[in-house]
C-alpha cells in the first residue's frame, strides 16, 4: 500500500472516530436499549439451537424471550399451551417460567407420576411455601416439617365429623336464606314479586355466601359475629397476597405485599383472642366448630397445638376453602342459569324429596344430600370442567426417571430424567376435559354422571377407589386416586381433606337457592380467567333471577 493510500485511509478512520465521539451519549444509550434485547433474543434462540443437551432431558419448549420463557403463553392460556405442547412433544416436556425450569407431565399417568410420587423427590413445600406462609402464617401447612403437617391435617380431619355435618346443613340453609332476605342484590326477591326479574354478579354474591356459611359452621360463632367491615378489609388485604404474582415472587416492595403482612398479623391476633377467651370460658356454646376441635388435639409427642398454630390453621381453612368453594358455586350457578332444563330437574328432585302435604318444602338434612343425584351430578360436572386449580406443582429434590409408560423413549432409546432442583407440574384439568376420555369433554353435561356404564362412573370409581388401594397419609386411610382422570381435589398425600365439607357446603347452598329462585343467563357461559390463582369466570357473569311461585 502506498503512503498516500495509507494516509487517506488514516484520515477516513480518524474522521469516523471524530464523528462517533460527537454522537450524544443519549443516542448511545438509546442504541444500547434497542440492541441489547435484540441481541439477548438472538443469543437465546441460538443457544437453544446449538447448545448441547442431555438426551435424558425432556424436550424443551422453544421460546423467544430469555428468562421469561413461555410464561406469557402459559399465563394467558395454560390449556391451549398444554394441548399444543402435548401435540408437539408428547405427555412430558419442559418449559421456562421466569427463570424456572418446569417439566410438565400430562394425562392421568402424568398426574400419577407427580402427585403419587415420593415426597422426598417431589416436594410440595418447596413449590408453595413462599406463597402460603405469608398468608396462612408460620408453623403450619408448608411452613413446618412434613410429619407435623400430616398431623395437622389429621387434627382438621377430626373436626370434620358426621355429627358436626348434621348441624352444619341447617346453619348453612339459614345463612343463605337470611342473605337473600337482606342483601341489596336480591331486592327483587325480597319484594315477593314472582314476575319481576333481578340480577346478581355470580362471583361477588357466591363469595359472600361462602364466607358467611363457612364462618357460621367451621369457623365458629365469634368469627361469624365478627364479620364486620373491619374483618372484611382484613380479608381483602390478605386475599391480595394470594395471586399468581405472589406465587412467582415471594416478596416485592409493593403496597399489596405490605397490606398482606399487616392483615396476616391482625387476623392471627383476632383468632388468638378468640382462643384466649375460650380458655377463660371453656363452657361456652362452641361445640361444633373447628377451633374447639383443634384446641383438644395433641401432637404425637404429647404437646398441644400452640395458640398461633390454631390461629394459622383457621386462616388457612378460611382462605383456601373460600376461594375454591366460591369459584365452584359461581360456575355451577352460571351453568344452571344457562340450562333451565337442568335447573328444573334439580328443583323437581327437591320437590319430590322435601314436599310437605301443604305444598311447602321441609328443611334439608345431611342425610338428604346422599339422595339428590341431580344435585350431586351438577357439582361433580362443574368440578370436572372447572376445577379450582389448573396446575399443581412440586419442587424436584432428586433426579427422577420418567416411566416409559408416560413418555416415549428419547432419541437414543433411553428414558427421560427430570433433573434435581427443577419443578414438575401436573394438570388434572387436561385429563378431565380430554375428548379421548370424555364424550364432548369440554361440555358441561351433568347427565354423564348418571350413566352407570359411562366413563364418569368409572373415573369416579378410580378416584374414590372403593375396595381398592387406600393409603394412610397420617390423617386416616384415603384412596390414592392418582391414576384417575378425575382429580378436582388433587390426589395423593396432599389431596384436599376439606372435600366432604366442600360438597356439603356447595350442595346445601345450591339447593337452598334453586328451591327459592329461577335462574337465567342472558349471555353465554363465560370463559376461564387464567389471570387469577383460582379458575374464575370472566365478565360478563351476571345471573338473572326471579322468585319461584311456590316458595
């Protein structure tokens, strides 16, 4: 190269550098902000394409955004996400959820793999304690050793007796009746006009009825009497800590988190004050509630539950039970309002069983609930199509091989292994609406439960497992039920022990409302709102009603 050419080239570069130095810093910042995400996405995609992977690792769902992974797709449409991935990858696959690696196991066999697995391998505490402990409180549920938690579940089981249930039916019926006579949403009903139609929001009304009936029965007289604006605000603030955001991020500098923590402390003190008052006056009228039962229990070592433990168990029962029951009630009411034929059959069933000679209906008893097949079918069908939780997670504490009956061999002919320190996820809802198992699986059709030869009866048999395998998880022998395609209350050692009370509460509330009112839905049944922790209906969810002629 000649001196002149070299000198010319030097001038070009010096000119370029001079121009670059003149670019404002703000422009460099803007360029960096634009290019950094693009480069991050580029390298994330490249890494997925060329990075070496163990053949034993389950297939990874392709994702554009690093760290975020498939969170947006899963969060907005989990069922569509599961079904699409199942078609592409099979029953077992892994996706990235905000930095976490989550291996999904679909189908009834997938639920059995996750929910029926050893607790030393699949740990519920590791998956949920960051969500439940700030809301429920310390030393209960997932904030204590598993052995202690199993004993606490046993203590709760002792309070769910048939004797108590017999008392609860009348209490629940009275609460619903009083609510409909006084709440402003039922003003049309209160006017005793059988021709005028009113309306109520399914979620709001059922949420209030649920908490009123639960406080009158399980929670105790003092809690029911304390249901004022102050308690309602505490509940609302505590409930604000029971969201998908709280599940993903345990602690954020947000006002909702601070409200949650203040509410937890005050509600805990509220229950402790009740317990203290009862110790001072042990002869009070509170024989059938859960506080009384828990105060009588002792751990295997001989020590009683501490007052704060009783308080926190009561908070757990209040929060978890209220969400699941109110959601199931709202969905059932929406479907009944959309299907007058089913609602009429439900009413006719009650008239046949409860009719007095004068045409009035006698009060319902606990034993009556066993002889109302239409009511039972409506509840079971709602729980099939709208289970409270669509995803159940566990933290993996050791490498776990995937059974070949669940997933086909990998490309080397071997089995997949879920790595330690990741998460697994089961979705009973996928099995419960699977068209290959259920005829018109996504349709709400209660009649399917009355077919003794149908898949619903077979699924229920597998779930209840009568005469089959039963395991004592520390609170009495219950069916394992992890092989069933019907698991609305979960399965295995963490299966919900409030199942019987939930059926009693939901059944009594539905029966009480249906025998007093006709329902209509002016819009289609709403879709699922997947942005809530519990599966709730989207708007609109307004139900129209009018008073029955023969009330």
